[in-house]
C-alpha cells in the first residue's frame, strides 16, 4: 500500500536535448501557442543533435535523470546536413548498451520535431513523461 | 573543311573555323583543332588568306592551363538532357524527324539549320501534325524520380511557335503530368488548352509508348492513363527529355570535394536556408547543376551567389568567423581521423606533421558532430564545450 502511494507520487526527471534549429524553436512555438508542456522536463540546447555525446546521456542518468529525450531535425532537414543521422545511429547503439544494464528503451527516446511543430513538441514530451512515470524511478541494474 | 555542327544538334554543318554560336562572348571565331587540316599535317591556310586583318588568325595558339588562387568558386555547369538514343520507346533507331527539345529549339532559331522555318527533314514541307512527348525519362525510375521543371513550359512554347509558323498544324501532347506553376505558367497553358488544334493524352509511363516510323511519317502508339490503347500520327515528333546531371558532374564534385544529392546533382547545403551554397564554404552553386529549374530561377541563383560573394569578400576587410567552431587539442590528438570522416564540411585536415587533426575555422560550421565523435575527447566545441554542457546538466538535474 505504501509502495503504491510512492509509485503514484513519482515525478520523473526528464532531460531533453534540443537542437538549436528545430526543436529549440519548436519549444518556442509551443510556448507562444500556450500549449502545456510537462514541467518534469529540463532542456539543454545544442547546435545540432549530432553534438550529443552518448556520454552526456549516461551522465544524465548518473545525475538522477529518469529519462532522456533527443529531439532532432527531421531526416533530410538537419541544418548541418547529417548531424541527425549520426545522432540516430549513436542512440541506436546506446539503446543496446542500456538494455544490458536493464535500462528500458523508453528512457532514451529520439524523435524529430521541426521549428513549426509546437504541438508535436508538447506531445512527445508528454508521452515521455507518461512512459517514464509508468516505469518508475531509474534503477541501475549491474548484476547481469 | 566542314564537320557536323554540334551547336545546331548536328542538323547542319559548320567549318573548321567557326563562331561557336550567335551572340557568343567574346564574339570571335575559333579553330576546331580536331577538324583543321593543319592539325592533320596539312598546309592549308585558306582562313588566314581570307581574313583582311593581318595576324588575326593565329595557328600557333595552344590550350593553356592557368592556375589561380581565388576566394570563392561558383559552380554553374548546368545540366544535360537525358540521352534518348537508347530508350526502348523510340524503337531501334530514332528517325530523322524525331527531335529532342534542344534540337527542335535549334530548328526554331533564326541561326538554326532552316533559318527558323519549321519543316520536316523527310519532305522539306511544314508538318501537318506534331507529337510532343512530355516527361521523357522524368517522373520515372530511381534516377529520374523528379519533374524536370522546364519541359511543359518548353513544350507549350513550341506549340505556340509551331502554330504561329504553321497555322494548320495539329499538336498532340503526350504527358505524364502537366506542371505549369508561377504567375505566367497557367496563362500559356490555358491558351494552348483552349485551342481546338491541341490534343492531350495522358500516359502513365514510357513503357506504354512506341514511336514507329511509317511510310508517311510517324505513329505514336500508347496506352493512356485509364488503360485505353490508341495511336496518333505525326510528321514530326518532339521529345522533352529529363534534365540530368552533366557527364562530368561526378568528376567535378570529387575534384572540389563537395557532395552530390541522391540524383547526382550538386547538393546544396540546405534546401531552404542555404540553397546556393555547396556543402563546402566558399563554393557556390548556381542554376541547373543544382537542380532542374527554369531560366528565371537560374538567374536568381546566379545573382544570389554574386551577392553572397561580394558581401563576404570585401577587399581589405577580414572575413568574420562564427565563434561556434571546433578546435583540436593538438597535443592530445591521437590521429585516428574519426573527425575527418564525420565532418560534413571538409573543415578538418591533417596538420603539417600529418599526425594530428586541425580544424579550418573558416570552413567549420560549428555543428559539433566531430566533438561528439572524437574518441579521445580532445575535439573542443567552442561555446558548447563538454564542460559547459555537463555543468548545465548538473544545474538542471540538481
Ligand atoms: C530545350 C530547352 C528549352 C528550354 N526552354 C526554356 C524556356 O523556354 N524558359 C526557361 O525559363 N527555361 C528554359 N530552359 C531551361 C534553361 O535552359 C535553364 O534553366 C538554364 O539554361 C540554366 O542555366 P545554367 O546556367 O544553370 O546552365 P546552362 O545554361 O546549361 O549553362 C552551363 C554552361 O556551363 C558550361 N559547362 C559545362 N560543363 C563545364 C565544365 N566542366 N567546365 C566549364 N564549363 C562547363 C556549358 O558549356 C554551359 O555553357 C530550357 C532548357 C532546355 C534544355
Ligand atoms: S564542428 Fe562540424 S563543421 Fe566544424 S569541424 Fe566539427 S564536424 Fe566539421
Ligand atoms: S577524432 Fe579526435 S583524436 Fe581522432 S583525429 Fe580527430 S581530434 Fe584527433
Ligand atoms: S541541426 Fe537539427 S539535428 Fe542537426
């Protein structure tokens, strides 16, 4: 009973990496449209999703993040041509590594949000918060 | 000495000394080395004898390679028409009166083989019926999976001029799609559409077209888009082949180290934000070498490029570099060249020692892809350093 109460009260910490050219502007768009965005998400701006070192994501978990989101320009739309391709490739490899530590894929989501997609920005973040809330707090599992 | 005149699509002949085309700049005759009898060991100098100005015809002039250091390069090599010679739709051998759009353009020209008169080569008489095949090669297959943009405009212009020169002619348009955008496009199309002498047939793919030579002219057999088979006869057939990258585009792109797109055209840096910039800073693209487009767009691109260059390369002024660039900690660089491979802008090279990477800040766009890729962690992303990002993370996650 007590455990259940703790679970429903769980407020995940989500870290979102936003690309300067798309999702960062998408966040602005969501703000201007007064869409409600989940307050559990904290954002970090980078020039391109290709700048995201997988180590940042591991470090985020280490510092208490329960989930991480990477929001990049749509395929073919990266301001630097192919940064999002590198980001997607790195994220896929990282997911395999995370699985070995028992970290669910939902805790490391990558998606594409353009500068005009304020609604999608709010939706993706809401989905991540919901998915991570269901999973509960991140627990490192180093036994297997 | 006469040889085939390439400028007029080989429809007539020219001399070994010739003006390249009407209005060429500089407007000077040139000697075609391959055709000149002197290059074959002859002693001919008829052209020099005919010239009233002494020493104007120079036999000793040679091709020269000139090396220059420049601050910018503009690629404007255009596109070419898809080679139709091997298309199965045209049968074994395209007949004399089957023209590409380029060849027909020459037939219409004052300086063309007939002085602008529209006549068939077979009979020397004006055609009673003309078939214009739009979209030849375009909108089909992986390589030409696009609209060539100029063909419909071109085809309707032909229609308009043929009807002016040969008022009785009937014109059949066989097309996959009709594309006439912009403020002037529809007016031309409407005038042709409303003319009772124009006929329109939509065909789904080149596979269902056959151009056959007949005793009295040509027959174009088709199965239209709704599956109904039919045939039109014509004295003259005009093909509007797809605009495709020129044969030496690949070589040129390798030489300049710029990227090409999936279709083989020179790739722009960004299709909306940087359409006239190549993937390398300082190398610009103008016209159909980047994508099929009409003259107006090609001119616009040329002017945009000129504007970019003039505003960036001002004599006596320094070029401003964005502060967000990557920088190698040369002392600790392992020389693995991972960064070299991932940089989309060719901004990274080997330094003089050949053992360490070095970023050209002029070319670097500051994306940070190399920073994330460097396995030694010695590529620094200025203004977005690892330290800065980690500190920011610590702040927001605290
Ligand atoms: C048959 C036809 C009809 C058309 N009709 C119309 C029309 O009615 N209206 C319209 O708006 N547009 C029309 N167009 C389109 C128009 O021709 C193009 O938009 C325009 O020519 C593009 O200009 P450009 O400078 O990019 O290329 P181009 O005009 O093709 O110029 C490229 C130049 O680069 C040179 N070159 C190529 N390779 C090299 C190299 N390696 N080194 C140095 N030089 C090189 C070529 O010799 C050429 O002179 C038509 C096109 C065709 C094919
Ligand atoms: S930051 Fe981007 S553009 Fe600059 S050197 Fe690195 S990969 Fe190349
Ligand atoms: S990736 Fe890093 S270590 Fe490797 S060459 Fe580039 S800067 Fe040096
Ligand atoms: S610039 Fe947005 S992902 Fe590269």
